C-alpha cells in the first residue's frame, strides 16, 4: 500500500487564471462603484472625483497581478542557467525588500490621496 502523496490545495496555474480574471474585471467594477459613490455627493466635481477614486481602486488588482507575475519570475526554476530562485537567499531578501518598499510607497500614496480627497470634498 502506497502512502497518499501530499498535493496542493490550489495549483499555481489555477490561482494565476483567477487573479488574471479578477484583474481584468476589477477596473470597470471599480469605476462603476466610484461613480455610484459620487452619485450620493452634492459637490460640483463629484463625477470626476468618483471616477478617479474608482479608477485607483480598480487598478489595485491589476497591480497585484503584476506583482504576482514578478514574484513568479523571481522564484522561477531555470535549469538551463542552473537557477532555482526559491532556494537562494538573495532572492528571498530581494523579494522582502521589493515588497516592503512597494507597500510603503502604496501606503504613502493612499494617505496622500485620502488627504487630497478630504480637502476636495470638504
């Protein structure tokens, strides 16, 4: 009797397909939700603010998909060049640094946009 092999709960290709689909549909959904949010406002430039906010929110998943593809490229297995990215310390530290800096930049950008939006709506 052979022991059962351990399998992944979800394959990388399946996750990649779902994330690609979500990235594709998030942009129009984000803009639509931003315009619905703007509809409740009484400001003169409400449609511009709503569309811009929805666009920025809708761009979140395409950006996440781009980071996912970058991560897959960093941990790739390239036997022709004798490169296995998941087993290299410099790849791990590079990923840590890259995603930390991207997170800080996004946090600063969101904070600045929220302050600007607050000034526009008050």
